[in-house]
């Protein structure tokens, strides 16, 4: 802490403060988790590769081009995963809305039957105002992302072949 206060990191000051490499850094455990789609992609690339034993072809240090394509591929797979989640949310919301709409129609029918039996006019049907249709997710974005994923996979396949 004294060396940090003085901001003097010369070898003499470090030696004077008895700071060695064992005391300077602390190891921190880092756990890296990939999405299931990336794990499947890597498994398929390894399975299809004619030279599966040569792992240096898939090393990010072996080519900037491969590293860039893999990074872009991971980004696009994550975007595709987000789009799938959006679509699943949309379908779930649509089905919930259909159930609510059906329940509302049944209650409205019962209420209108009671009103007609009492000599009152039936209530109007205003379902579109009460239950607006949810906005579907953009399909063009998903198609473009899928096309980009295909392009990156082809580039990686050509590089490893």
C-alpha cells in the first residue's frame, strides 16, 4: 500500500518494500460458460473436421480471421437466442390473451342473457379495444442473423479445411 501511495514502481522501491511476484498478484478463479448453441457448434465443427487431431487450426492465435469469425458467430448466436426468447414470449402472451378473451366472451354472454331476461338491451361487443393483438417480433431480423451465422460457419469451415 505504501508503494501505491508513493506511486513509485521502480525495481529498487519494489525490492525495498520486499514485494515479489508471489505477493503481487492474486489468483482469481474464473469460470467460463458457453451457451448450449456454441457447445453444439464446436462439437459439430470438431466432428466434421477431417483433421480433428490438429487443435491448432481452431486456436484463436493461429489466425485473426478465424478469431474474428468466431467472435462474430458467438455474437450472432446470442442474438438468435434472444430472438427465440422473444418469439416464445410472444406465443405465450398470445395464448394467454386468447384464453382471457374466451373467458371474457363467456362472461359477457352470461351477462347479456341476464340482461335480456330482465328486459335490458345487451352490452356492446368491444373486444378489439379490450384485447389488442400483441406486436409480433420482427422475423426479418432473425432471418438476417441466421444468414450471417451461415456465412460465418462457411468461413470457419473453409479455414479449417
